[in-house]
C-alpha cells in the first residue's frame, strides 16, 4: 500500500511524495510524478536518470512502477536502474544511533514474509566524487527470501533494527520473542520510501551503471496466488 516519487539532484532532495493508502497505486503514481515535478519547478525533460523499486512487493504495484519508469527512460532517452525494495528500506531504517544490522520484513500474505538481513555502513566508493555526498554500503547477511516469521527469529542473535509493514504489524510479537534484540526505527522511517530508491539509484548512475530496458523485470521472489492455483 506504500508507494511514492522523489526527485534528487546534487543540491539535495528537490521534492518527494509518499502515500500509504488502499487507493490503487496505478491511480496515484502518475499524479504523484506530476505533483513532484511541478513543486520542484522541473519537467521530465530535466531528468537525467530514473531509478525504480524492483521489489519484492505487490505484484501489480511492481509492474505498474516498472512500466512507468521504463516509459520515462525510453521517452527521454536516459538510463534506468533498478533497486531492491528491501535494500532501500534497510538504508532508510539505518539511523546513526542504532546498530548497523537491519532486518527488513514485508507482508507477503498467506502467512509469509519477504525478508532480508543487512549490514548498513558508510562507503568509500564515491569518495573521489563528493557531488552527491557520502555513499552507503549495504551488505546482505541474509539475502531476500520468502519465509515465515519463525524463520526470521532464528536469524537474530544481537540487537537488530526491524523495518517494514510486518515489523509494525507484529511489533508486540517480535518484542516478546526477541526482547532487547528487537529495535524499531522512528516510525516515519519504518516503511519504504522513494527517497532511498533515488539515492541508491544515483550511486549506481554515478558509477556509470544502468540496466537494459527490455530485460529488466520485477523481483517477485515467488509466484502469485493466481499462478499457484492455476491447473497444470
């Protein structure tokens, strides 16, 4: 239910919009892009690159987001980069006064979670070019996977920051089971944001990286409920 748009340049965050709502993402994505560009005094012609969240997440939402990002990149002839939703969420939740370990957990429905465990720290990767400030390094301790809440508990043996809608939904249970090893970031940093997608995308673009438009696909991690129920 959470989605957004952010515009970033070398002078900082120009504008951003994040909405958590039951309104269909397809109905609010294009108006959000238009709103962000207008408020920043920019147009699509000013864009020099596009970053998009690849998932995991809502199957429909991921397809809508990636299709829109591909359309912008193709129309403007600018590079496109895909960013892991869970990795970006880990960067958002990693605040300096908390441990560097971040467990990102999103509700995958049917009693399952999309989950990953990361170590987030500063990086020397862009020290030679300070245009966009310090870079961030994200190392996967447990790569993104579909699992149960009980499986995630087995990963945690030291204080860890939890982020994602499942972190908020099950906060009482996590706290009871993990005690002091369960930490929540400030609530406004507990859900995904386009701001971190833009920032991590900028890091990739500054390294000269880009993804091929025709073959870039959402990172679903699992088959949809419809596919599972489809007769052989």
